[in-house]
């Protein structure tokens, strides 16, 4: 499923940036798409409801930013990030989680994750994180 958050504004330099958002929570996905649409930065947004679906999308397209939930049925967010980092080392990565998971901090750093976004989060925080992740240099975990 492809969605576009259209409207031209100060974010014209962001136009054409490709985002992949992965989460098994369909209601959250609709909310995030609404956030992006309201923001009007013109991102090309793909969504996937599982790690496996995300891998299928990643096999045919590259993304500037991948935002994934940590805990999903089947492939979890860390495994997805590991695949993404191997194939596209210049992609920015964000991990979302509703749980405190201090044991993953080392793994997250080693995989070059830009930021861990704790749920619940505000619209403002989500959009700011996307802006920072797209503008920031990619972390390579070294």
C-alpha cells in the first residue's frame, strides 16, 4: 500500500523522500499516515503490517527512512533492521516500541538505529523525529 503526504511547503527539499513504516497495529498506521498527510511534506510513504511484508517491499524499492515496531508477530523489528542495514547501509532507521527494553540497547546501537521512539508519542514528536532522522547522517553502528 502506497500513500503520499502531498502539499508543497518549506519541506520541498524533502520531496520524494521514501519512508517505510512497519507495524502490525492497523489503527496506529492510519494515525501515522494522517500525521504525515497533515504535515504536508510530500513524503512517499509505504506501509507494511509485518516484517515479512516489509522485506517484500524492500526487495523492490529502497527507502530513505524505515520506521519499525519492535515487537510484531513473525519477524521482529530488530531482525528487519538487520536485513535493512545489510542491504541499504545508508538508510536511516527508527525503532518504535511500547515496552521498555533495556536489553536491546546494545543491539540497537550496533545496528545503527537513529532513534528509539517510545509509544505512546505525540504527533509533534513523531514528525520531529522523522525530520531529524532524514536530515541526520546515517549511523553505521561503528
